[in-house]
C-alpha cells in the first residue's frame, strides 16, 4: 500500500473522529443536521446533499437539511426523496432509477448534478432518515466513498436520535412549564432544603410576591402564617417525620401575611390559603422535592362570614314581623277584650303592614335563590315610563318619612324604555329605602334622570352618612352591609343592592355609586346611578 494512500486514510479517520466529536457535542437538531450534511458532503468531496427524516420511522420522509442546493429548488427533489423508497441491500437495483431521476431533476432545475449516493440513518434496523450526497459534472466519487459514508451515517444516526430525544425533553419541559404557569391554582415547587425553585403567576397574584423575588427564598419567608386552621404547618410536619408511608400528602390551611408589592393591585395585607403539599421521593426513599398546590380561600371565608351574618340577620328580620303579628293577633282575640273599632282598625293595619314586610322579605330571598339557580326572568314591556315610576315611589315613601324632602328631577322629554316595570320599581324602592335608612338625620333625597344618545341614566342621591371607600367595591355583593354602628341598628338583609344590580344587568344596563364629595367637594351622602338602553 502506497504511503500516500495510508496518509489519506489517516486523514479521513481523523476527520471522522473530529466530526463525530462535534456531532456528539451538538444537541440542537437543526444545527446538528446541517453539521452532519456538510461533513458528509465534504468527506467524499461531493458538491451538494440532502437529509430527509421520518418523524417516527413510519411517516413519509421530509427534507430536514440541505447543503449546496438553492432553497427555491429544493422542491424539485421531492420525487427522488419520496418516490424511491429505501430497502436494505437493494440499492444496486434502484440505483439506475435514482440516477435517471437525478438527471431529470438536474435538467428541470438547471443544476449540474450527475451522481448520487444514498445511505440510511439507521438505529436497530429502524431507518429514521436518509442521507443523499450529490456530485456534479465529470467528477466521480472516490472509490471507498460509500464505505466512508456508511460508518459516518451510523454515528450520525445515533446523534440524530439523541438530539431528537433532547428536543422532546425540552418540548415536554416547556409544555409542563406552560401548564404550571397558566394553572388557575397557585403552584410552588420546593427543593429538599425547602427553597423555592418554581413559583407560578397565579401564586404571585395571590401572595404579592413576584416570582423573581420568591424563587430562591425559603418556604417560610414567602408563606408567613399568622394563624393556622389545621393542626400543623409544613415545618412542624417535617419535624414529625412527614412524609410517612401512605401519607405523602399534607394539607395546611390558615391566614398568612401578604407581601406588599407595589406592582400588585390588591391592597389586602392578609390572605387565607389552603395548601396541599406532595412529597417527591427518590428510589432510596429520600425526599427530593415538594410540590405545593395553593388555593386562595379568602373569598370562601368571606362567603362563610357573610352566610353566618345572613343567618343572624335573616333570623332577626323574620322574627320581628312574626312577633308583632303574633302579639297583635293574640291581643285582639283575648276573651276579655272589648276593642273599639278604631283600635281594631289600627291593630289590623299593623298586622297587614308587617305581613307585607314579611312577604317582601320572602320575595327577596326567593329572588336571590332564582338568581343563583339561573331561573331569573323578566317580563318586558315596550313603554316603561321611569319618570312616572319615580313619582309613584316618592309618593309611597313620602308620608312615612316626614324628615326627608323627596323629589324627582326629570327632563320633560325623558323617553320611555323597554323593560320590566315591576322589577325596575323594585330597584327604585331598594335605592330609596337605602337612602332613607342611611340618612337618619333627614335631608334631601332626589331621583333624577339624564338622556344620552344610546341610553338614559337614573340617579338616587341622598345626604346621609355616605359609604366608605373600603366598602364600595363589595356593596353590591350578596348579604353585604356596611360595617358601622348605624348598619348594625338598621334593618335589612343585604340583598337589596345585590338584586338591584342583577335586575339592571338583566336589562343590559349597569349600576354604580359615587360619593357626593367626589362630585361636589364637601357634599355629604351618596349617589346611586343606573343606566338603561334607550328603546
């Protein structure tokens, strides 16, 4: 064997070793395919090349990398890539067909390619792709080109598989990260030292901790309990040998301090949390991570408190008229009573009035129940005169409230609207009733209207105690009442404004409130306004 031939083969082996090392270090599939193809073409002194891959060994081949062929001409090679399937040991039989196909492609694309070598990227007998190397003009491939490419292709197939596996791992990680980040529940992952490694967006909103600040901190720095409703917290459970067999989950509930982050809209200083901890163990039974699923229970606790308040209030509200009715009825039927017609008339009037109050209370409860069940309906009419309804409501309330000056203020051309007259009357009754309750010192109560191109507005203004800013956001919630001394002395279930909002929104309108001091500096009281579409 000549020294020159030995030197060439040594150089080829060194080149193969160098590109094998480079391929092993490269994990990005796109870059790896370009490296493989460039190296394959250069290895046998070719002019151009194509790598075609199958996603799973079954799907049709698709061009995944190109070298030495202009991008706009790649589609010409589709008949060669997809039209001549690869069969192990039968390349000699299909070579004439491949050569003819290449000649046709070269003429159509005006490329000077004349020869082709095709080798499989194969792992365990499964062909995952093909390497095509082309030569041009009168140049010929070196004699041992197929053998060189065959050994190269075996190594290339392994690196392609590894790169695909790496790509799948990255994609799966990205998918799981996206699921965690977009989860409606807060998600936190701790390492074995209870340091936070994952902290999703929902949990940031709950706790006020930006993820960038929370990650790397210990669990107890971020979850700072004020009071627990469960028996122990995470640290106490760990101190008592959690997790134990058949006890891989731990539930902790309580009130925690909320981080004061200027970028967060919430002004709450505390938050009620329910956290389920799940321990991740290795094969030796050592804990490697803890996954925490966190739920904000603040609204549930507020709802519980409202429900308790409601039960207390409603018991009082029901008991009062029942007691009055029973008392008057019992007095009237006493056998020794000799009641004058005037006393009888007055007593029966009280019984009738309290029965009406009781009926109104029950109606409100039924309305709230219908709202919750989704069976709330309207009986619409084409001609609802809000100005006239307001006059009737004022006329009904005025004789009972001499210390309040009640009036209406509507333009003469105030239009009629399409709506449910009974329901809209109910809204006006609720707003006037509240205005009277929360202005115990009297003052002016005005129902006014304004006309706009697409809608009308109706406002009820009083000169009462007003509504603190902290309560304004929840005033339309079910069972919600102002937390002040006057409210505690004032009758009411906290359903009036809740039902009023439901009625107005069912009419495709909206309802809101403003402190009069925001409209006129120094003014007392509140103005409730609702809008309705014009018919």
